[in-house]
């Protein structure tokens, strides 16, 4: 049994092969953008669930925290593995500046 790293050639919706890292990143990005809701800039109304003096001042995302969150999600929803494999490649490529 062997394991290869990296992302193989992907095929775009027009049938062209994506070979470069940029082309490979654009294919899933275009798909996710096509199936998600476009932001209309309007914030939804939610009832406040905490006291008025409780606020969140900042959020820090690190490679380790993103990896932990993905692993937790996968442990709860193993059927999402293929989707998150692609997501992990995209996140790692952004963090390290290259496709892992």
C-alpha cells in the first residue's frame, strides 16, 4: 500500500485538465462558490444568548487550530471525509504557500 502526496490533475467543467497549483485551487473554489449562497450584506437577526457585557473581541486562526477543528468535525461526521480532504489541501496550501 502506498500513499502519494499532492493533488493529481483535475478536470474543469469545460473539460480542460488543471495542472498548475492555481488551476487546481480554482476548480473546487468555483464549485463551492456556485453551490453557496451569495452574501447580500444583510446581517440576520438573532436573539442575544449572553449577557450584554459579554463580547468577542478577536478570533485567532492558526494551522494547529484549523487542523483540530477539521479533525473534530471529521470524528463527528466521517461521511464528510472527501469534502474535507479537498478543504484540508486548500487550507494547507494557503497556510504554507504551496499545494502539500
